[in-house]
C-alpha cells in the first residue's frame, strides 16, 4: 500500500533577511552580528546592501518593495466594499426634525405665497 503513495520530500528553506527570498540548503551567506543575532542573506548583493544600511523597501527587486507597493496580489483578495454613510436629519437652530421635514416637502409655490403674505 505504501508503494502506491507518493512521498513528498520536504526541504527546509530559510528566508533572506533583506530580500525575503527563499534560501535553499547549501546557498546563501550567514552573518552574525556583535549582539549574536544571525542574519541570513540570499546573495552577496543582498549582504552588501544590508551592510550599507540600505532599505529593502526602496529597491524594486526585493520582495519587501513588492509587498510595500501592493504588487503581485491575486484577484482573490478583492477590495472591500465601502458602505455609504446614511444621512441623518438633526434638529438645529431651534427647529425640530419634524419641522425641517415638513418644510423640505413644501412646494415652491407655497413658499412664494408665504413670502408675499408676509410683505
């Protein structure tokens, strides 16, 4: 029964501190800082730029730059739908909400007649 099953080989990969690329066994460089922290680099270029204190986010070829600038996202993560804020009528200037609604529903002719009557 085990002969028919496919065995999947698992390779332990580490990720580069600078570029975030996968580093397979036998590849990359390790750098141990004075404080004992171990940095693993994908290439000499990544190590060199790290030691020059360059920011990975500013280099277009790094994964950090791609993540920071939202590149390569699949369509599975679609933009969220924004709900429109509901308009709420509030009382202001000593006029109640019912009064505001009544005045809003009045016709223009009625207002003109009221104005003429006042004069």
